[in-house]
C-alpha cells in the first residue's frame, strides 16, 4: 500500500493521529453533507492531496459501495498509513459525530411527546423530505441527457415508492442495465 | 424499547451496505420499508422526523441509522446499526485500496459513474417522496416539502434555514 503513495510527498507529515484529527474535523463540520468540507480539509488545510488527486480519489469513492466520505477516508488512510491509517481515518470521521447523534437521540426521546414540539417535528420532517427531494432534483439535472438514463431513474423511483421491492433486487436488476447503457450509448 | 431489534436491523443494514449506491439517502426507502412497514418499530412520522434531525446535526448522513436505531433498540442499536452499515462496504473498499493502481481517466470510471447515476437519482427522489408521505402532514406537508425542494435545488439557502422554516410552518399550521 505504501507504494501507492504519491512519490513526491514527504511521509513525515501524515501520521495516524493527523489522519484521525483531519477526518474528525471533516465529520464534525458537515451539516447537509460533508463533501465540500472534505475538499477544504484534505486539499487546502492539510495538503494531503492535490486538487487533481482529490478528484480522482473522490471519483473512485463514488463508484465503490458505501458512503463516499467513508470511502475517501479508507482510500487515503490506506494510501498513507496502511491498515492503521484506514482505521484512524474512519474512527476520526465517525466516532465524534456518533456521540453527538446519540445525545440528540436521547434528547428527542425525552421531549418528543410535548404537543407543540410534535407539530414542530412534523414541520421539520416535511422540510427534510423536501431537502432530499431537492438533492434528487439537482442530481437529476446533472444526469446524462439520454432516454435510458431517464428510464432507469423512473424505474428505480417506481419500484422503491410503489412496489416496495427490497433494494438489493432493485440494484442487482438495474445497475447492470445502467452500466451496459452507459457503455453502449455514452453521454 | 426493544434491544433485540438491534440485530435484525444491523443485519439488514449490512446487506444494504454492499449494494449501496448513492449514499445513505438512496437507502432510506428500503430502511423505511424494513423499519416502519415491515416491523412497525417506528411510525412513519417518527421516522421522517428522525431523518430531519439527522440532517440538522453535524456528521455523515449514514449516522441517521444510529438515530433511528436508538429510538427502538436503545444504545446497543445506536452503535451496532451504523457499524453494520459502514463495515461491509469499508472492507470492500479497503481490499480495493490494496489492489488499486492509480487509474487516471480510465474509461471504466466514466461508464460506472454514468451508468449508476440514474439509479441514484431515482432512489433519492423516492426517498423524498416516502419521507413526505411518512411526515403525515397531508396537503400542507406536501406543500412544505415541495417548497423546500425547489428552494434547496434552485437557491443557495442553507439547509438549516429551510429546516427552520419547516419547523415554523409546523408550529403555525
């Protein structure tokens, strides 16, 4: 794994501790998505990667299964510090925000039954649905302008909302079709 | 509270982990189906609210599984759920990191990204619809969801501002 490290980078700067700390800052900074903060920390603050290297790592992280930011943590941790680096980066990314999430979960449990708060929660639930819809719209605008892309998106939408098919089957059925179409009819 | 539920929930998430494309939000319709429709561990409104809280909290989106798990499975579920959701895919990525030789602009990456993108789009929009249904606020709820969707897609308003607007609408309506 060490031979995958970019040759010009001095190895001294990137320790397991700095990986954990860097990814902890990324994990704690993101409200509504951590990726913009990831770029800031990894490229500008820490100088672990160049812009171009970051784009490449991110593109691989997006293709592989799992949360993109977790995949970036593993790819970078492994590249710089092997197995321990991957564990440090992943731990830094998830453990501090997990503690915050557990605290929020406890508070919610405490206060969820208060009547006016219930109305507020219904409102923010609707808003959160809207935020996710908005993200879907933004992603939809960026789709390849191809009939097959629209057809696959509608098929995934339909089976997930109407037919309640377990997701693994949806992915196993539609992912190969998408890949074949992207290969045959590139955008 | 049902700590026993932690294990089937974790097992379900572990399977999703391997097929997850497009992040945690694309997985929400299936998590909703499992937790609300199939097992009744949470109500739809509670599920939608917890997703909303996860969006207002700092941290990667997958941690929504901790917030959901805590409500029906306690601390045990809050810890094993995100671990189960992250670990299988992480092991796959770790293995890939060892095999991987820098690929530059390899054509398979373009094909993979373009080919999987429509699936992600469909699932994320499905997620928004399922959550809007779950919020259970009727026509007003759909109107809030639609307004927030348009505002977040076409303006640069911060997500927290929009969640705040939703909270105000909920309080007043």
